[in-house]
C-alpha cells in the first residue's frame, strides 16, 4: 500500500493514463482525480475509469490531492504551474513527468518550501513494462523519493538518479523505445526481403528482442552465446566496416540493410562495388569479407 490517500493528475494524457492503470491494477487503495481541459478526452477517461474523478479545473484537482502529478506537455508547463500555484503548499508532494523541465524551474513557480520530484517515464509504461527514473528537488525528502519510486514501479521498474543525469535518462530509456521499434522493423524487413511473410517476420523479430532483453549483462550473454547466433554475433561488424561497404546508419542506406548485409554473405545485392564517396575502403576485400549468418 502507498503511504498516501489522494493522487491528483494535472493532465490526462497517455502517460497519466498509464500511471492510473497501474494504480488501479494493483489496488493500492488511493483516490484519484484527473484535471483534463479537453472535453472529448475527459469523456474518454470517464468511460475507461468510472471510479476516477475527472474534472476540468486544474486548481481544484491540485487542492484536492496530497500528491500532485504534473502530466502536461513541457510547452504547457508555465500555464499549468500558474494554475496550481495558489493551492500547492509544502504539505503536498509535486511529481513532474514533464520532459526537460528541471526541478528548480518548478520550485521557482511554486510557494517556497514546496517538495518536488522529477520523473522520466517511457512509453512502455502504457502496457505495464515501463522504465522510469526519478530524482529529488531541493526540498524533497528520502520518503518522498521512495513514494515516487513506488508509484512508478506500478508501471514497470523505477530507479533513482541525480538530477544532473536526467538528460541521459531521457536519451536512453525515454527515447530508447523509438530506436528499438526501428530495430524490430529493420529485422522484420530483412526477413521479408529473404522470403518470410510480413506477419511471421515481425512476430519473430519482436519475440527475438523480447527474449534477448532479460539478459542482465548483454556483453556476457553475447560472448557466451552458442548455436546459430554464435558465428554471427562474434563477427564484429563495426561502423567503419559497415561504412566501407556503403552502409550508413544515419545517411543514405536503409536500416534493414545492416541485417540484409549479414544474410547475403557480406555484400548487398546491387551494392557490390558501392563505397561511401566511391572511394576504396582501407581494408582489402579479403579482410572485409564477412560470412553470412546461418539461418537454419
């Protein structure tokens, strides 16, 4: 059980919904109020969460809650803080999930002594497998930080870091899912180009990532891998080698060509002689040759 009775959300978007689902799924026994300015979205939330109080007044919600979660877009931070500032006292805990907004900025817009926790969740929280980092503002206590961790642990995992590391968290777990989605799509595309049906290829690609993810130390898992993965994984196709074959992650070539490259014996159909800038690579053809992954 959480050591709080009432949690108010300022903003009722997807991430607020993810946290609400976690709170309700685990039956932690807290009252929930959501302030959402969009009438259509309010109606959606009322339909999905009949036992949650849904209103349009941010100040009313903030005054009601013991914990106030700021779940608006970063560009709405100033207006949201202006609305709740008259009713937020140091007795309330403010938790912000507004990306890129540091805790000192939030503290400066609230009454002196207000306790602020900054959090960076990610989109997999929507299905209960998120990764969130939390950090303390100047006045927040260790108990405040622990409560925030408990709340976000309901949507996946939650860790605490120093605020100076929150930008790194944003780049890693905050933005990371987009890279993983692209990676899965690239794997699937490579499978399709080698004859697999799209649905089968996507299912295999997604399950492959899901199966590999729990490894606690990926580097050790890589070196201990055996069977079909072993010969492929121990060929170190670094960026310089890929660029020598005309494959560029950030530029002209498609992402799936990295995987297709391995499946086609170290060359791409129609790209046998292509080099970045049409210049010869630093290695001989023999030293660049990479055997295909064994697919059987």
